[in-house]
C-alpha cells in the first residue's frame, strides 16, 4: 500500500510515519502541506492519504475537496487526523467523503484499527 502523509508539523509526520512502519507499511511519502500534497498526487499514485485537518496555506478540508472535485481521485482512501472532534467538524468531514478519522492524541492500536476499518470498507466497494 502506497501512503501519503500530510502534516505541517514535522514531529507529527515523524510520529505517524514511525507508527506506520511499526505496522509494516514501508511505501510512505510525506508532504509538508496541502499544496505539496496536490503536486505529489498529480504525479504519483497513492492508495491512502493520511492528512492533518488544521494546516496553514491549505487546510485538510480544502485538500480533500480538491482531491475529490478537481483531481477526481474518488478511489483514494482518506483518513483525517485532528484534535477537533466537535459534531460540526465530523459532519463536514463525512460530507467530504473521507474514509476514516483519528482524534489526537492517538495510539498505535488506534491507528491500526482505523487502517483495518478503511481497508475493510474499501474491500466491500464494488469495482
């Protein structure tokens, strides 16, 4: 599985990438913001995008909207990582057609369960 991790904070990218490696995911690319992520998505295929919600330049929500509407990447699985778990944020993300959400702080087990959930949802979709 080819994964793109997007977060403006180097420490959070490092933590996420290390967790993914502990779960035996090796094909991981990182982006420092939504703009860089868009360029990577235009030039490379990814199976999963893990993005922070609150970022400067382009928020995670703006990134998701561009991915779904402009780039037409409807098959790209998207997991959002955020510290914001209020009801309106969750509803906005659901309407943006994300596949999963992780609330900070989180554990390796939380990440594993979310990845398993996303994988099971993707396996059930008609081809």
